[in-house]
């Protein structure tokens, strides 16, 4: 023989609405058997999503006259021949996305402005020392000793230190060369004066014999 027990489940539209709100705005909950021949919305029999047999784990896309396009996902209920399906309208999904699009755009604009300012600051930190080095290199042939002060321990500060050392050496070499030129000029002037005196002495000493001759 068989022992058959029936249990009638009672629910209300308010309970279904509260459950739907917990799952998401505008969501629908369906219960059906595995062959998709019987569906209920927990209140009355209804037409469920077009579920394909053997493809319960796939995402279901279908159109509804009331809510338009819907996305549904089925989940088998363990140890029973039943399925639970949750369906969400596309417009409700996009509504949440569209509500945050202005914030995303605003956040993107803020990030872009911050990036431009940061790039400008970094560019100034790089181009200003390079401009100083370029101007100093242009004035080097004029015999001026210039020092570039670039604080920090980065590549530009090391380059400025090497540049200052190089300009100091060049200035010392230029100063020594100028001093040598002055010394050689003084020696040449002295030699010229001595040569003039010698010429005058020779001409004076030869004047008497020539006069006698």
C-alpha cells in the first residue's frame, strides 16, 4: 500500500512582493518541475521562462509583454524534481547602472583634472632644471662661472652637480690660460723692449766707426 501526505502551502501577494524586494527590484520568482511543464509564481500557476531541458545552468533571455526583456537563472532544488528560477527585467538592471553613470563620469573628470595637474607639476619639475642647465651652457663661452642649484637626489640633481664640477674646471682652465696669455704678452713686450735697446746700442756703437770710415 501507499501512504500519501498532502501539505497545502499558503502564501500571499504581500509575502511574494517582500521576497521579490529582497532579491531585487522587479524580480520574479518561479517554481517549476525539471521538464518545465508546470510553473507557479507561488500564488497561482503561470507561464514560466522558456527553459530548455538539460540546459538549466544557462542564463535565459526572453521577452515578456509586461516587462520587456528579462534575464533568468535556474537552480535545481536538492533532492527534489523542482527548479527555482529568478528573473530580472533588463530595465531594472540598467536603471541601477544608469543611476551611477553620472557619478562615474564625474569621477572620471576629477581623475583627468588631477592627472593633468600632476603631469604639469612633474613637467615643470623636469623642464625648469633643464632650462637652467641650457642657459648656463650658453653662457659658458663668455667666461662666467655659474652654479646650478637643483635640490634632491634624483638624476637631475646629479646632472647639476656634474655640470657645476665641469664648469668649475673649465673656468679654472680658462683663468689659467688667460694668465698664461698675459704672462707671454708681458714677456714678449719685455723682449721687444730689450731688442729695441740692443738695436739702439748697436747703432750707436757703430755710428763712430762708420763716421770715421
